[in-house]
C-alpha cells in the first residue's frame, strides 16, 4: 500500500492502527525492560510496583552472585569461542560454495544446490541422537569445543546469501580475469571476496545469533561446567542452582541480561543487515 | 566431463564433505539405528548390533508416554499456529499502513526473535509464577496452581510464549509479501465499490497466500521440534508430565536412558508426522 493511499485513511483508522502497533511494541519490549529491572533488584519484588526501578532497591550484587555461581567470564569465553568458530567456518565454506554455485558451471552443481535447499528442511532434532552417538560416544568429543562446533560449521542460509550476492556481480568481471589468465582461487581472493564484504557482514550477523543462543546441542555434549557456553550455564542454574541465594530470581535475570545483551546490541546497531536477508532469502535464519 | 569449470567441484568440496559428515551420514545412521538393537559401548569396542525389524517402532508406539508426547505437541500446534498466523498478519498489515515510527516498530517486534530463548524464558517464569506480576494483575482470576505448574495451563502458556518469541520473524515475512501486493488490485476493488474490509479479504489475503503457506509450514516444523521451552519452563516434563514432547523423550530415552535405537524410532516417526501435517496444512491454506 503506498503513502497516498495511507493518507486517504480516515483519521480514526490511523489512530486505531497506531494504537495497535504501539500495543504490540509494548508487549514485545516489556519483558526486556522487566528483565533489566529484575536483574537490578536487591530484594525480589514481583508486585506491580516492582515494575518500577525504585532507587532504594537497586543493586549490582545479582551480577556478582551469578558470576560466582556459574563463572560468567569462563562461560562468556566458551560462548565466544563456540560462536566465533562457527561464524568463521560458516563464512569460509559459504563463500566457497556460494561462489561456485553462482558463477561456475561444473558437474553436480544442480545436485549441490538442491542439497543446500534440502538441508533447511532437516530438523536438527532428528540428527541429534546419531550426532551424539557419533561425536560423543564414538569419537570422544564430549566436553570439547570441536564437538560443540562441528554440527554447526556449515549453514545453508550463508551459502544462499553469498550465492545471491555473487549472482549480482556482472559476469564480465570474472570472465575478464579468466581471460587475463587468473585461476579461480586468484579470482576468488582478489575480486570476488572484496566485492562481497557487505555479504560477509550480513552472514556473520545472521550466523552469530544461532550458536550464541543455542541451548540444546551444547547442553547435550557438555558435562563439565567449565565447558558450558553461557546459555547452557544460565539454563542449568535456573534448574538447579537456586538454593542458598538471597535473590535467586535476580541472579538468574542478571545472567539472562549478560546472555541477551550482545545479541540485542548487535541487532539494534546492524538491524538493516538482519532484516534485508530475511526478505531476500525468505528463509528461516 | 567435469563441466566447463572443474574448479567449482574443488571449491564446493569442503562444504559437500561437511554436509556428508554432519547431515547425510547421521541421517542415514539414525534411520539405520531405528531398525537395529543399538546401545552405547566403550569407544572402539566392536559389538554386533543385530537387525530387529520394527521392534523399536513397536516399543515406541505401545508406550503411553510417547503417545502422550505427540498429543502434547498437537495441543501446542493447535494453539500456536493459528495465533501466529492471525497476529503476524494483523501486525504486518498495520505496520504496512503505518507512516511514522516504522523502524522502531520493526526493531521492537523482531528483537525477541534474535534473543536467546534461555534468557527470555527466565523473564516469563518470573512474570508467570504464582506470585508473579501476571497473577497480581489478574487477582482472583489467576489460575491455581499458577500457569506453568498447572496441568491444564502449562502447555498453552508455553504455546503463548513461543508465539511471542517468534512472531517478529513471521511479521517480517508477511510484511515483505504485503509490500509486493500491487496497488492496482486494491484500487480496482475500490472502484468496484468494495469496502476496505472486502478488498482486504478478497484481494490482500489471497495475494499473500504463498506467505501464509510458508508461515504455517515453518510454525509447524519449529513447533514439532519443541524442546528447550518446556524443558526449562516446566523443569523437564511439566506438572504430571503435561508438557513432555517427542524431542524431550528423544533426549530422555536416547541419552539419559541409553536407548538410542528407540529414540531414533521416535525421531523417524516425528518427521513422518511433520511431513503429513505439513502436507495437509498446505492443502488447507492453498485451497480456493
């Protein structure tokens, strides 16, 4: 619907639309606000007045509480290693496969593209038992970063993003380089990759939220607390670590703030990159 | 023989190898396990895993806990899918008509989707527990026991949470579809004397039907794979086992109880179930 059409809307309709939208925003944002307020409360206050951050009840002690309970620094580091490695692998494999799919004609290209699309339909939960048996029981990769990273090292969404970007590059650029005698690796390194820098940022951001927020797989393969990423550490604390804390809910919410903050900040700063992909690939990231 | 650019094979080889190792092989291994007697052994030990036909499937189907878990997921989908479609289409339509604050609104709708479920679950538990803010607002209307420990309300509460968590993703899907509806269609309908509601019903909704199909399909697939939310919000299987899901049993039987063969059979049945429901839903959303 274009703007002129919108402006023809009667006033009451515009007010109704805006009220609905603002109500929606409130429903989506309130839990975030409440999470921060709850994380800063010295004494738990679940009543209506507890939704207001009273100065007399504010403290940072919940953060030190959760830090001593789950070792915030170590879990953040585990999350960073897990996420960082997944992002690097995804981009590396994604650029190579995306470039090949978009610009090269080779035997098996159609099959490869079909596989990329098909992978999106395979739910991870179906693979979780065989992957657990293989990686943890047969290869002994339980409680290791490799075991955590391997199943996430490739990602169809990233391949599709890069393929889409390479398709938009005029073919003549690659052909000219080939005529000049450059090999495919040379073309990839000195022409293709510099051209798709924005795609690399997009793919990195979209890939980041997957492993950073992931609970199930790292939960399955970690037994040692020192190997748990933050999402697993916070989740385990909510299930078992409540005893002996003055304000357990406050500590849990402090952990949640630490877990949510990096993803939310990245999203708010780079939101254009997130939503663009969403529209252009039309797939779940 | 290798095509015009054989280098393409070399460049896609790392990706293809990874696909084979972490997708194709485990997929085949899982299906194979579901037809064999498989158990955990020490790494490297060679033991026979005899073929047992459909025995694992018989074990699974005759297990009332497994049947209950499928019913729970059905209950979840019946609440989650319609809520998701209605609210995402409603908010996407409103967003498409909005003149001001579009950027802010888009960000606020999408932000729960990019945030860890583990983090948001804790806030919802804080809000929905017995003395929580939701029950304080409801006063005498609050259910007793509270939402997540109440056998009737536990699953609907989880369905509501998941709807909230993912709605932003679906709103943007619908928004993209709405922006592609040609203005001429609505203008033609207006000239023919259609009211806005009539033109919305007869022009806009049919025009976004492919998006609706996609939304329903993705909501069913994510819903069928439900694990983290019931596991964390209702400490495992929920009050009286009211929120056990097939994936929860997959975890329990495959890893905690050491019967990965039985768990694999649940996995195969779950995928077959999802395919059937997805096929049926496509028939419903695509019919004229």
